[in-house]
């Protein structure tokens, strides 16, 4: 979007057009609305209005006030959701900072939460994104000072805390996983931290572990069981732990043990635990096993097993009714014998493709089961069972 198009959207005329398009845009009316706009507005303004309304609809899953905000498509995809931003801001709140610098603030997805804690200096090189950030923070309230600058040449600012959100996609939109290839690279933080120790950095949850700085706590965050983000916490923002897995919306958290753990490896038992992806990514499967009194089924597989279930928010729980080495003929026989005609197939550490296997099973019968393809002590196995309801686990 050109700055002049955003200026139009913010003008009284642009506001009127945005307010007039109060009906949801759907595949059925999209073309009709676009034609109406082009008949009454210059093409660039018509596109800006239509795109803003579409992105506001899309952003509603991330922001409760999306209908008043401004977005760019790529920036919206990379922006933190309101829920994650609010959680993260609470760690800053414990410092009671007087000023927070948001480096690479984008459209303000984090600044709007940080500004509830302290005045924010939002640094962004792109003029359009910076203007959107200012508008979006204003929707939520809070003080925001925009600064249009190149972080690679900007001297460290006088602030009590820093939040750094480097770009993690290249020019083609592909994800960047190495911290050395971020734009700007993570090494920029080393310079800024010499002046402001309390620093937080948003990184890709797919980061290579050998690239994680020893001076930081790394936190992996999942939302409703889906891994979303990872954070590095430095200085006073860091706690005493090295690794943390946090689940939202509950805010429950699991951290690494101060001493190495030696979890036994046993055959699968009556209960199977599938750890939350944040737990797996934070390398906290053994910590969870110790918490649950569970064992591992394989040194390389993130499944845990136990005789009886224990309540935990950090894993899904399944009752296992059968376990045997994987053989297609034996699996077919079992399913036919138990009249299982509907299956959900999961896999971990198995080369088999669930869709292909499902066609080969020739399913018939009224019952449903989970089929879990994995390995135990290096050997391919199949587990058959059912998800355990939360009420059953806690009772």
C-alpha cells in the first residue's frame, strides 16, 4: 500500500467508505462490491478500501478490535495475536518500566499490548506500517511514539526494556529459520543489550537449538494446542530457567529441571501421552514424564506411557487397548475382528502415510478407534486406542 492510499483511508472520505462497507465480504458478493467501489473511486483507493475490509475480517481471529484497525496482508500474517501479546506484556510489567522500545514494531501487534504497560517507542523503517502501528495502538489506548528509522544504523535508544521482532520471511515470503538470516539479524541485539539488558526477542519456533544464545531463556508458546511462537528473554526479563513451554489461554507453564533426568524406557502400557508441541519443542518431554510418573517408549519418540492416567494440561491422553509390531495383515485382522470401520491415524517416527494406509485397511464396521503409528525401542509398532476425556483423567 502506498502512503497516499493509507492517507486516504484515514481521511474523512476514507472513513466514510470503510463505515459503509459494514456487511461481511464473501466469495458471493466480493466481485459485486469491488465493481461498485471501482465505479466510484480511483482504482488504488478502491483497492485500499476493499483490502482493508477484507483484512479486518481476517484479523478478527487475532484481534478483538480488528474492525477499527489497519493491516497489510503480509504484516498481519506475521503479527502476534492479541492473546500472545497480552501474555508477553505481563513479563515486561514485572519490571515496571518507564519506557519500552519496540524494535521493528510492524503494524503494532505487540505495541498495543506493551503500551498498556508503559509508553512505547515504536521503531519501523516502513512508513506505512509505522502509521498503521500508531493508529492500531490508539484503538487500544496507551502512549506510542513512532520513530521511522533503520535499526541497522540507529544508535541504541534510552529505554528501560526492549522488544525486538525481526523479519523471519525472505522477499519471496518463505520462512527464515536461522537467526543469522533474520532481517535485521539477531546479532543486532548484542549491541543494543550493552545499553539495555532487559531485552526480549521474538524468534521462529523452528529455530535451530545450536543457535540459541546461552545468555537467554527460551520460551515456546502454544495456543489451544498449536505451537505459535518462541521467545528469547535476556537480563531482568529472564527467569532462573533455560527452557520454558507455555500454554495459552491458560498460561500454565513447564520449565526444565535443574538436574539431568533419566526416564526409563518401557513397552507401551495402558495409557499413552502425546505432549503439547510447546513441550516437545522446548525439550521438556522428560520433565513432563517425571511430573506424570510416566516412562518413554523410545529414546527418540516424544510419546510417554503409564499404567494409569494423571491429569495434565501439557499432553493429550489416550487409552491403549492393543499394541503389536506393525504388520498390515495383523492390523486388518484386528480391525475386522473388532468391527472397526472408522479410524483416525496419527504417526510419529513412522514412514507410513496415513491416507495410503487407510485405503489399504478395507475398513468395515460401526466402531471408531485411534491408530497410532510409531516406534518403540527402535521397532515399528502400532497402538490402537481412544482419546481419553478430560473428565475421565481427573476422576
